[in-house]
C-alpha cells in the first residue's frame, strides 16, 4: 500500500481550515492509501477525531525556521512516504522526493505586515518568494484554490501551466447552535471576520462605515477576530479618527460566529488580495448578504452572489453599504443569490479531486 504524508502543521488556524476540511473529507472517501498526518501536538486529538483511521505524527517544528529546513526534512525522510502533500508553500527545500504543494496565494510576498520589523519582514519576504519558486519547480503539481491564483503563479514562477491545477475550496454550515452576543443583541450591524492584515483593507472599510453613520446613527461595525498587534493598531486608528460604534469582539466561538453571520445586515469584505475568499462564502452559507471587493479572485468565486465595490474607493464602499441597508428587497435577493453560489462548491468534490491527483502522481 502506497504511503502519503499530509503536512497539517497549520491545522487549527484560519489558513489551516483548508487542511482540516481536506483531511476530514479524504477520510470519508476511504482512500486506498496509508495516510500519515503530521501536525502540532495540540491538534492530535482533533485529527484523530475527524480521521480516526489515519496515523497521526506530531511535531513542534514551525514554518519559516531553520528547524523546518533541517529537522522537518529529516522527519519526512524517516517516514519514507511515496508522496508528501505540503498544504502550504513553506516547507524544506532540501526535500526532493515526490511531492505536491498547495499554494493559497501570493499575498505574503506582496504586502508588508506593519506589526513586524520592516527590514526583517522584507528579508523574510525575499526568502519566501524564493521558496515559492523553488518548491513550485520541485513539486509534481501545485494546487491553486482559484483560476486567478493559478494564473498569478504561472506569471510569478515562469513555469508551464501544466504544473498547476485549480482545486476550489468550499464552505459548510457551522455545526453549532447560535449563541447570542449580548452586546450586539437587537443592534443593526455590518460584519467583518478575519485577520486585520494590511491587505484586508480595514481602514477604508471603517472610513466608509463612518460615512454611513451620518444616515444610520444606530448602525455598528463589528470586527471579529483574535486581538493581535495588528488589531490593536486598527483600534488606535478608530480612536484617532474618533469614529463611534466600532466593536472589536476578540476571538469568537463557532456558535457566536454563526449568530453574527445570521444577524448582521451584511458581511463586508474589502480585501485587496485573496486566493479564494473563504469568509465571504461562509457568510453566504449562513444567510448573510455579502458586499465585496472586486479585486483578484473574488468575482470569480462569488459570481452573482455578492455586490461589488472598488476597495480603493471609500465613496463606492459607502454607496454599496447604503444600497443593501436601504433596499430590503435587494438584500433578500442578494442573500438568495449568495446561498445558491455557495452551493456550487463542495469539500467532498474537492477531496475527490485531490485524491485523484494523488493517484495520478503516484502512477
């Protein structure tokens, strides 16, 4: 029986949703391979729960470290895999055996993280860009989550389009009973969920929201996500601009997230760069109307399920917010279109496609 190793060190993070769902649905397909999942010790029980028949190997080796390049490479060689699926670009470049790599986007090489030391981060960007080109060349195939990312990778790496294949992601309903957030009960609010990185463009969303407050003084903007140094900078920005009614929830459970999706007036996604745009699709599944940036992959993924704006134009963002707030018939249509659009994607379909890729690569 052929052995496949899946690198799931990102399990449990926002970007790790991909590998968690892939493992869960691969297991349901009862693959004819011996599958080993490598993950962090804190995720061992979770992986065993969703895929009890897969072997789990744990490691504390982090990405973007020398240990990843040396010790993780040694660990993988010890496992003697016929194929390794790296679910992220960061990996040991010295691992030259049969592998495929999932690359979600090129955002990290294009946008600076302002909470980090600028020179150190720019150096890491250069290394990361080199790693992307190197591992793309080394991999039998590179999996991209959208046509946009596939085309972007072809241009960036200079490799043939035959090296890349599109494997769409998907969104599933949150399997929890909604839990009310008392602070927001009976309030009218716009929702954003996710990290506050530079490319997420939250400052322009906040400024557009401040314009909407002039017509809708009882409106709130809810920014949901774990408070890190980047969120603290956004908080400072709100205070400096003296903008009212902006709520920072910090981390929210899935039960509270479901309530937020189901009770918001709209989900706003002002991002300048995405590889797939999973949060907006999750909002559609849960019945939230979506207003979205028209950049990168988002029109490809959301189709007619979202109302689009230019994320660089604060006036346009405000105009689209006001359209959804002021037209209940249009809002209902947007909810219906969004839900139908989200049904076009399926983790089961994605897992089947990737399982077939494993078979093809292994011959």
